[in-house]
């Protein structure tokens, strides 16, 4: 069963909040943006509550006894008949308040409550996704991850970016991106899907060229003779020689740039529709971090394997903690925040590792 603190439950049970999460529009977006601006200390709580509502919405619903369905529908009909689902709901949220007619939101809330009951009554075995089988080590205060398998492997970065490493490829980077610029050093071939962050550019360094991006996806191919090819799938990147960083070349989607180490020159070209320059990328995002009644110890192990970061946790303490959550698309630290909030635990990052503390679940 999922565990939330009182503030999180307060939002989850708020009709206007559920309406915004499930049916956002310009007015509700504006309202909740103002709410976040006025309540900066509760933004994290809002994020947790939003993730919980979306997780309940996205969970595949199991077969439910007809009697239980009738009970849920009867509850909805009762709300409508008694006026609780067909009257204006006055919402006051300090320090911002407003009164909004959300006739249909009460019904949505009742349905969500029914979904919650159903999801809590059902427990099914969830197979954990296969995570990256990369050799990881710490070297000179940086994480070094090498794909020594014969297949492409996914490396998850703590900022939300992912890197698909070709066989034999290696990346080197900070475990936690704490510098103004996110930097990764690459040997070999890799496909990058970079999480956008306008305040912190992402730079990929190869032995001969540097690739600067904000948020995009691209493939880097390094040949044994030193030639390097950068192919962009989405967004755009700036590529320059490591020896002439003031001269950069912009590469846009469906174009590639090739560097000749002998002449130190770049040549660019468009990619034809049938060209297979970018290798097939394994499906890796859709369900990698979606869990239903999963032991939290298993989730911590999955995160540890995916990111190559040691997570220190007393498994005996959390042995009875099972949670339902969807943390796909979140950064590593946001994943930790959401998971720890669900079990009333805390985490701290020390050096290259994470430490989890908390109390047993009932």
C-alpha cells in the first residue's frame, strides 16, 4: 500500500487538484502556477501528489468483481443525487483562494477514489525491467561506465538523460551533475537523449571533438581511424574541434557532421529517408520505472543498477514496504523524493552514494 504524508493526501483528495492533473486547461494551469509561486515550500508535495494521481490513472485496471463496481458507481450517483457532485465547490487555498464551479470534478474525484480502492485491493506480480548491464567504477572522482557486452546497453544519468552505449563504448562523468555544465567524456559509439536544462548546457567530449547541446537526441560514431560522425535526430547541437573550440558547426535534425582527424576538417550532409545511420534504439522508457505494489527494496536495487550509484538501505527496515508509483521521466533525485515520500523515509547524498533512512511500514 502506498504511504503519503498528510499534506500529500490533502492534495490528492482535493477535487480542483484532481481536475487540474487529469483535465488541465489555461485557467487551472494559471491557478496552480500561482499556487506554487505562493507556496514554494510545498512544491515538492504538489509534485508527489500529482505523480500519485497520474500513477493511479495510468495503472492497468484488473478484473473487478461486479459487486465492487456497483458500489463505486453507487457512490458516484449518491454524490450527484445529494448535491455533492452537482453543486459549486468553493475552494480556498491559502494564500490564494478562488471559488470555481467544478460540477464534474467531484464525480472525477469519486471515480479516482474508486480506482484507489481497486488498486489497493489488488496485488499482482510485477517483473522488474532489465536494467543496463554496465561495468561501473569510480575513477578520479568520476563514474566510468563501460559496455562490455555484445549488445547495446542503456546508461541512465541523474539529470534525466539517457545514453545507449554501443558494445565496447565507455562514458565518464560526475555521478551527480553539480557543476554549471553537464559534461560526459565518450569513447566509442553512443546515442544520447538529453534532458533539457537551459541553465546547464550538456557537453559530450570525444578525443577529437566537443558536442554542445541543451536538450536533444543524437548519435556519435567513432571509427578506429579517428573519424567521428555526429548525427542529430531531434533538436540541434554545436560541434567543434577540441583544438579549435571557437569554430563550431551547427547540426540540425536529419543531418550529420563528419570529422576528419587528418585534415581537421568537418563535412556535413543530409540523411536520406532510407539511411540507417542511427542504430535501432532499444525501447527503454515506457515502463522502466512504473511499479504496482512493488517491494521498495526491489525498486532501490533497480535504481542502483540503472544509474550505477550505490544506494545504502537497511532492507530489514523496509521489508514490508510495497508501493505503487510511476517515476518514469523523472530525474534520479526526483525519483528518490517520490519514493521516499511514499514510505515516509528520507535520503541524503554523500560523495558518490545515497543513504536511505526511515521506519518500518505497518
